[in-house]
C-alpha cells in the first residue's frame, strides 16, 4: 500500500472525508496476477483456489467488462459472520477440546484456508435457537424486580461465554452485535415469552436491564459493538419474541435507552428495526424523530420479505445513518445450489451494494436434527456447520460467508464496479491494498467476462451456478 493510499484510508476511517465521493486517482502499483477461489453449485469445488492465476494484459476482446475503480468508494465494512446462538455454543461445548479447537480455528482463524469470520451476533437472553427460554432476570409469576437485584448472566457462563472467550483468543478483533428476543416476562403485557409488548411502566427498568447486560459482558472481556432494540419487532409468534411498533421504539430510545447510554458513558451503537425489507417505512419513521435520531447509529434488516434495495431506500432518507444486514436462514429442505446462488446474490452481494456494513447468515451451528431450539422455535434452521458430537460438516451458509470473510477483513471499503448482464458482483479495497471481487453466475451456462483495473483487463471464466472470489494486489 502506498503512502498516499495509507493516508487516504486513515482519513476515511476517521470520517475526515465522506463516503460516496470521487477522489483523486491512486498511484498504487499492482501485480498482473489474479487469484481465484471457486464454489460450484454441484459442490465439485468448495472454496477451492484455482491452480492457475489469471493475468492482466492489454489484449482486447468483445466480452463484457466489469471495471473496478478504487477512486470511487462507498461504505466501510465491519465484518461477515453468523449468530452465535446459545444452541450453537451448547453443541460446541460438548465437543472434545481438540475437535472444538480445530473447528473454531478453521472458522475464526485468518491464515491459509481458515474462514476468518469477523462478526458475530448474540442474543440478549435466549433466542429461539437456545435449548430453553430464559432471561437474565426470571421471576415467579406476580413478582417484579425494579432494581434488577436478581440480574445475572449465569446461564451464559455455562456455554456461551466460554466459547466466546475461546473465539476471542483466536480472533481478538472480532465484533459483536447483541439482540434481545424478549425482555423478562414480568415486564410484558401478556406475561409470556411469546409476543406481547413492553409495559410502559417498565421502559426505564428495561433500559437499565440492557445497560447492565452491556456492562456485565464487558467484565467478561466482551465488548458489545452494537445493540439492536428488538429482534423482528413485528413478529410475535416466535418463542421468545415481542412486538414493538414504531412509536414504542421512538419513545423507548429517546426517553429511556438513549439517555441511559449517555449517562453511563456506553459507546455501544443503538440500531433499530432488525426485521424484513418489506417495511423500510418503519426505520424511516423512527429516524424521522429528531430526538430519537440523535441516539441511533442505524437500521438492521432481514430478507424473509421484501427486496434488498430497501436498505438503499432507508439510506436515501437518512444518508448519515448506517445499515446492517443481520439475519437470513438456510433451511433443512434447501438445495445447496439454490441456497448458494440466492444468498450470495441477495445477502452478500445485494446487501453490500445497498450500503450494509455487515452480512450475517443466521445460525452458526445445529445438530443433524436441526436442534437445539426452544418449544415453538425454528425446527428447520440449518447451521453453517452441523455438529454430530465430534463430527463436523460444513453447510452452504459456511461457504456463502467464507467467500467474503476470508478475503475482506474489517475496515475494508466497498469500491466502484459497474454491473453487467448475467454476472452479479461487488468489489472491495482492503486495508493492505488488495482488491477483491465476489462474483456470481446464476445462469445455466458458463459466463466469460473481463475484469478491468487501471486500464488493463483479465478475461475470466465463471461456470454455471457458481461463485468466485477474485483477489489481486
């Protein structure tokens, strides 16, 4: 990386220059060779490096061209990963130490063929992929604990926190986002872990509850980089779950959580929505409130409904706020090729081209029966890996994320690359000066296209139903 590019990169990270602005051309020199890693829908190649590198040249042809331009850049990237559910941690904790070390190093290490996963989402209390429902302040029916004297992370200390500690020993810079599925049931309108809403008289107490969670996680060495207010706030049928409309999120943030964060000097980012792309009006409405807006970092999305360009709609309305893609599941009955193509197109390439700072698939690990899960929780959610005691198999979500996480570290920047027919792609500029393109061919035939950089072209062949990551200096 040249001195010019190093200065440019630091200025971007510090916010001294704005995204989405054209800047002076760089003078970085690059080698003529492009390395390629390929995954095919028929699984004959699974994130395998092609034996022969491609070579840039001045030779001309009539194939379509994708031009990559490091002088036009967009959002910085926080990372790629999964949700480390309580069930995932439970399965990992039951493995032998040697086999657990092996798979955690494969997933979170950053050398050789390791995946270098850089971002994890955690549940505040139980998600539906824990083996049982719990909060950090469970009481008998009719009781309340306004001072939160019974608050305890004891259930997380059994499996989750030891696994996190081991992950941090492998990947110390990994970032964590936390998400509540439900507050303690005594705070809710229906007294149940399923559905209901947060009673107004407990808004202040629940804000204290979330503050205490962040503070106590810090005592275990876990910094929560971002907190979403509520997982899927318009889906009250999961176990656990809670409903929360726009007005409730606005009130909770501006009168309770935001001021509590400020008073306690908590720098964890507050992120809203965390639900589907069919309702961009929800986060826009919350962000339209000027008092709530000042506490909010951005909005999070899933894609079980709607279109991925909803992220750009929210950015157009509030261009200073960040965007996060936080969840998409692969299911028990999905096909590897179909899931690979849909998720790379939408979750990976689509979210990045629509300004997301992260791309997360859903569950990190499940067993062969897609367990554990709560009663009423997801019965078909397939982990990125399947753990059958000490035997681990990698599933499609692993390869979807690894195609990005291995090559695009935190603090990379999305850069300009034009679209062409039949090949979906997104490009990045990494902190060490590498250029990375992730490309998908979802057609039934091999696609030939050029990658152009600094006036030279390299001709690439991308097989049908395949994903490739291209890397060059």
